């Protein structure tokens, strides 16, 4: 009988010692070498095939960077292959991109391409990029006069007067377009003394200048004369205008505005009469409005109303500016109180009674004359959205007319509409209520 060893109850079999073996992390799967090789083969077969190379290499254009782009850390290494240089980034404009693309494709731009790029340039940087490209091809292409004029005009339109003057000085032959563009650029840029000096040089060097460009230069220099109060030089330009073609058109309007802003009322009246006699077309509305405003400023209200009557009889179409100007005159005139109603009817005829300026003028006129009912009706034509001028005129009219409750209610309505009543209006209403 074989002997067998029995173990006592309550005892367990000792587990093998695995203290030297470490279990793999839970997120890592341990695979055999054969399984890893099989996985690499399957991943290689699942990758899509590479696209064929292009027929011609694509040019590398600099990428326009914005302020939201975060710089990538380079860990102390200088890598200029990914980031464009500062000069290339500065010239990465729309026109510069087109020119670099044409250079990469070896397509030489002609004059029409340059003119189109200059016409579509948004700022002086794009104009400078096109200018630099033209300068690089000057030996083969040359800077023709139409292209130079377009380049000069583009710089002037972007406000770079210094670059425009440089192009102007480099032009071997300057035509009337170049002279007029440069004088206008100085006048628009508030370089009024430079505009006057350049116009004087133009009169000495270019004696045969006529046409629209000459008129544009005259308009610009007259505006500069008005800004710096060079009335004596403006009178010389006046004599030149009379000698050349007569006082009419934009030149006549600029002369009239010069004399009106300088309080030369008699000279302004003479210019207006010359324009009415010499011009084949009616005098522009802007000239009439300037003269009416000048008459109102010096207190000649009757002459201002007579000028408006002459404008109406000449067949000039009235706008909101001329109607608001004459309504201001009618508000202060004691001899023509009924004429304001005629102007009101004319505004209704031309569908301008709801215009902001016309409506303010009507409310101010009726309130100033003490006709509060008519002022209230004109105020209600705004459709519930009057401006601050209408509110102010209506409140002042109620206060001066003794309607204290209505004036106070108007103040509260102004505040409810989000409009702060001005200080003088508040003082008038308070003084009227405490009487």
C-alpha cells in the first residue's frame, strides 16, 4: 500500500515567488515581435498613395501674418526657412503678391497691368511695392507719362505727399494732369503754402495749360487761399480766371466761397453776378448756398432772401442744405415772416419736409416766431425720432412762449429718449418756470 502525504486542513499551497517580475502598465499593450511586424505591414498598406508631383514648381510666396499669430518656439535655433524676412513681410500686399507670382511664372507685366494694380491699391505700401517693381525694370520698360501720372495720383490718393512729390520731380515732362494732381495733393493734405508756391511755379513754367485739369488746380489753390487767408493771391487767381475763360463752373464757385469766407461780401456779389451773366449753365446750388450763408452771417437778411428767390427763378433744384439755410434766415427776419411758410411748401413739394436739417429749420423758425402750433406739427412729422436740435428748438420755443408745463415735459422726454439737454436750454427752462 503506497504511502501518501496528506496536508493538514486550513493550509494553502504557497504561490510562486514573482517579486522580480514587474507587471506592464495598464495602458501599454505588450505584443510579441511577430504581432508588431504584422501591425506595421497593415498600417503601411492602409496609407493613401502620395500625389504625383506638379508639372511645374510652385512659387513660395510669403504668408501674411496677423497680430493673432503666436510665434513658434525655436529652442534657440535660427531657422529662416519657415518665417519670411521683415522686408518680404512688409511688402506682402495684394499688388506685391501678384507681381511676385508673375515673376515666378516669368511673365513680364505690361503698362496696363501696372495701371490696374495702382488703381486697385489700398494704401501707400501697395503703391510703393508696384513702384519698386517698375523701378527695377526701368531699363527694359521705362516710366511712361501715363504710368507716371497714375503713380503720382495713387500716392496722392493714399496721402503720401512726399512720395508723390518725388515722383513729380523725377518726371522729365510734366503735363497738366501732373501739375493739377500735385497742387490738389498739397491742398488736400493741408500743405496750403506749398500748394500756392507750386501753383505759382506752374503758371510760370506751363503757360499753355487749359481744360479741366487747369480748373482743378485753380479750385485747389483757391481753397488753400481761403484756409490761410491769402486774399491778395486769391484776387490774382481771380484775374487769371477772368483772362482764361471767364468766371463760371467750379472755379467761379470756389472764388465765391473764398470771398464769402473772408467776409468780402461785395466781391462775392460781383462774382455771383458774373457767374449768372457769363455761364451758359445755371449757377450751382453750392454757390447760391454759400452766398445766402454769407449774407446771413453779416446780417443782410433781405439780400439773402432775394438771392434765394433768384435761385428758384433760375430753375436750380433745391436740396436740404439750401432749404435749411434759408429757413435760418427766415427765423430771424421780421420783414419776411410769411416767406417761411412758402419755403415750407417748397420743401413739401420736393419731399424734404422730413429731412433732418429741414425739419430742424422748420421747428426753429416757427418756434422763434412764436407759432408753437405750427412748430409742434413740424416736430411731429419726424415720426417719433427727432434729433437733438429739434428737441432743443421745441423746448426753447415752449419756454419763451410761456408754455412752462410743455417745456418741462419736453425736458423729461429728451432724457427718456437718451438725449441730454444742453446747459443753455436747461437754464432757459428753469428761469421761465420760476417767473
